[in-house]
C-alpha cells in the first residue's frame, strides 16, 4: 500500500489555511461557495459562459395555477387553463430558454383522488414526472391553508429527495397580515425549504425570481431541445386543446369534464387560409344538444373564441368547422381513454 504518513513534508504544498490577522472571508477556501450551496441543496452560481439545462416538474393539487405559471414562463400558451379543476389532462412539456439556461418544464395534471379511468391516467402522469426532474416546483394556493391533498403531495415530494422550490401562488388573494404565518405553514411541510417565492401567476409577479431559484438547481449542460422549440406538442394537439379551453369557458355545469377534442382535418387552402376540422366528443347524448346550443349558438361561440387563440398561435388566418359526437361514458372506459391518446 502506498500510504503516506500524515503531515509528511512531502505532502506539499501546505499553505496555511487560516491567518488570524485577515478578515474571515479571505480565508474561506476557494470552493466555499460551492460547499455552502451544496449544503443548501443548491448548485454554485453559473460561471461566466456556463450553460445549464434540465427538467423541472410542476406539481400540486388541481387549480392552484401550475399551467398559468408555465405559460407565463414559456411566454406562449402551451397549457390551457381554466377556473375548473383538472383542466390539464396530460403531461405537457413547456420549454423556456434564456442565454444562461434551458428548462424543460413538465406541467402535470393536479394530484387528486382519481374517480375514473381518465383520473387514473392523469395521476400516473403527475407522479411519473417527479423522479425524472432535476427540480420540483411545488405550486400551492397560498390564499387557503394547506388541506389533506397538499399534505400528501408534500410527503410524496419529500420522499422523492428532489430539490423543492415552493411557489406560494395566488398571493394577490392573501390578506397581508397572514403572509408570514401562511408561508411558514407551507414551508414546514417541505422541510423548511429555503427556496420559496410568493407569486401571482396571472400578472407574472415574482415569476422572474422564481425562475432564478429554479435555475440555481439545474445542472450544467447544453440545451436539450432546439432553441426555438417551446413544447413537445404538435400544432394539432395545441389547436385541439385551445378548442377545449374555449369550451371550458363557454359551457356550464358538468358537460366540460367529459369533453374531449380531436382535430381531424388540417388543410392549407389556396386562398391562404388554414382550414381546420375538429370533433368535440361528449360522454352523454343529452350533452350533445347543450354543446351545440339553440340554432348552433353555443358551438359558434366556442369556435369564435378558440379561433382567435388559434390564429395567434399559428400566425395565420383560420377557417374552422366543429362537429359534435357522443362516445357514451368514455372517461370510465380504459380503452376509450387510451384511444383518445392518454396512456
Ligand atoms: N387570483 C389569482 N388567480 C390565479 C393565479 N394563478 C392562477 N390563477 C387562476 O386559477 C385558475 C386555475 O389556474 P390553472 O393554471 O389552470 O391551475 P392548475 O390546475 O394548477 O394548472 C385559473 O382561473 C387561473 O386564472 C394567481 O396568482 N392569482
Ligand atoms: Mg393545469
């Protein structure tokens, strides 16, 4: 064995590590920032010219603002949002690239107690995103105290041993005198994470600072996706989702929860318009009439509302044809759920 005696004269160079005559910061070892960052669960700040990249999972219970945060950070609507819980059904990638970092955000359906086959597929998508993430952003609605569902999400996150950034969202709805107390209550559920931010996703307030907290956890590396790519969804999927979003806003009662949209036709016409044909699938016969409305008025409103968003997305003029059909109870049937593209 080629062990050497400790303190051997040959163990050069032996620089004195501390000099009492100098102020403390000068005697910190060179890698102090790195060591400290590691203790705090962070990586050191990027060196000049260093690029970072990685996966970021957005998790939390339904309706807390995950998709709104994603769209604001990406700068394009990659995930539809609504005031209804469980608007996001699939795992959706949204990519944000700056000169320093590329983050691939994984927006997930809210973690909830599944009631049917669609719900089970959504829950798998939500949980599946966590182990692959370099950072997990736990989004909560800070205007309400944590409930049972928040506590179970928190314990799943703690067990995952991923770095956690806490987004205390909807802080516009929180009374100022409650801010300190509420912040503590949520932080306590995730081992008092040092990385938290009070955010307002709808106005973008503090989202840039949230971004900095996220980037601090990304590993060094080159961009993982082409720099102009902002999602993994095809244009067809984005268009189908924008139609579903319009329907979620226009329709009332229970109809929207059982609604799915499939784009069936897509043609570049000679007059320059893009002609899109889409089918709205409902789960009960009685819902069909509701979606169509008196003299087709409701369907027309869905078309007008979504066309505006679709034209923004495609930067082209669009002609749309919407159809409605019934697939009885599709959400409860594993096979129908799979056929519509949920794994
Ligand atoms: N007041 C307020 N509303 C918000 C905020 N963030 C999101 N929302 C609204 O909350 C609802 C749910 O948002 P969404 O992003 O779909 O939630 P998700 O289910 O977690 O993806 C939508 O109506 C949003 O406009 C916020 O910071 N403040
Ligand atoms: Mg969502």
